[in-house]
């Protein structure tokens, strides 16, 4: 870890190996992400390129299941960097995100002292040895540049966001008992949000913005083919068409890429030779996960006779 006193220690370290060198164009980023198993839209590749070149965090917003988290994973694979992930949740605080003192260990240390001289013990128990580094501190202190994923930031409160702002603008953390911990290397930071609340303007100002939406049919087809290369192309095309159609309906939860991939895997597993009425009826729940939605979709696709809960077995024409 680099505290203020020794934070230049890494200045003379050799530069990073060539294979983890930053790509120098959006096209290179696109190719790099593809090689890492992620098919980015043109805008995604561009924003990632800018983030790497400018050292700015990316705020990725969009509905669930469109590849926000996976983008961070793929960027880590592409740059051969460690991924440090902070999963956000309601009530997440600094002790779980930044650092906390290892009280138990401190207590043991105090008890182990035969004649406790507080001054010596105090100087001792507020050192790195007694510190529990949480994801944000680990990302800052890492000697090698990392990819830091702050996932689902919209689940935290504004107070937490404010704390994060400081970190994102200065790339340093102050620990009162220990001093300033400054980043030696700039982490590539991705924040994701499902849009459950509006994030502050202050946060947005510090980040590049990327809106990830449901992909175009061609793009989704390519993603499906990448995840399930053995699935028949005609079936994959039909799958993408149906999923796109379902997204246009008035449903509570439109199917995401995650559901499309699950459906492709299901069809492959079942050895389906086409998406016919029977296959559709028996596998619809892989992409539609609300009872009310099943009814809406079933009706639109002409499956109303097979609606779950309908037990008269009536077949629609
Ligand atoms: N552009 C893409 N290329 C390859 N796979 C993708 C792409 N977008 C999404 N996926 C896949 O879709 C699934 C859901 O992605 P995920 O990152 O978990 O979504 P989110 O974090 O937005 O909820 C994952 O299995 C991921 O691999
Ligand atoms: Mg996610």
C-alpha cells in the first residue's frame, strides 16, 4: 500500500508489459473487447477508449441484463488487469467500501501487552497490519493498475455518492490515523446504474457517460452466436426476432440479453430444430418472467390456449 511518505516508490518501477499496454484507438478497443468475449457497440468501444486515454471513470446506465457488469469484466480481461468489484446495496457504508480497523486484532494486541503502555500500543495498532482494506482502498493502493467496478451505484444513498466523488476526483483516501493513501496507478473505473434513482450532477460531471440499451437485432444476433455458436443460425435469427417483438409489448420486464442467451442455451439443450408453437409454449418462461407478462406475450404470439393457469387445454388457431 502506498501512504503519503513512500508514495513515489513506484515511480521507478518498469512500465507495464506490452500485452497490457492501452489500446490506442476505438477500433483497437473494439477488437480487444471482442477477443475478450464481449461484442461492443461502436459507441461503447469509443467511450472505453476515451476512458482509458483520459483516465476518466465511465458511468454506465441502462436496463438490467444489457451487459453493464460484463463490460467491466471484459475490460479487465482485455487489459490483463485485476478486476476489483464493489457491489453496492442499500446501507453500504465506508467501513465496507473503503477500510475499517481490525478491532479484534487490535484488542488481542492490547491484551498481549504485559505492561500496557498506551503510547507504544497506540502507535502499533493503527498501522497497516491492523487495517482491513475494502475494495475502494484496495483499488487505490494496488501497485498494478486495476479495473474498479462500482456496481449498481444507484442502490446506495447520496451520502455514499459524495464520498465516492472525492475519491474519483483525487484518487486518494485519507485515513486519519495513518495519513493519505494516494493512487500510484490510475484505475479504470466503471460505475453502473439501473436507473432506480437519478444520480447527482456532480457525479455525472466527473464521468464519461454510456447509455447501454437493448441491442439492435443484428447486434443481438452476433452476441447470441458468440455465446452459443452451435445453435442453428435460423433458430438464432428467429429467437432474436421474437425477443425484439416481446420488447415492444407492454410488459413489466422486457427480456434482456441475459434472457436471450438463456433462451438460446435452452433451445440448444433441448435440441430444438425450430421455434415452433410447442417449443415456444414450453420455453416462453425463460424470457418472460411475470405471470401477467406471460399472458400478454402468449396472446400476441397466438399461444393464448397454452397460457399458464389455463387448464382447459384449448389450442388457439
Ligand atoms: N455486448 C455483449 N457481448 C457479449 N455478451 C454480452 C453483451 N452484452 C451482454 N452480454 C451478456 O449478457 C448477460 C448479461 O449481462 P450483464 O453484464 O450481467 O448485464 P447488466 O450488468 O447490465 O445487468 C451476460 O451473460 C453477458 O455476458
Ligand atoms: Mg449487472
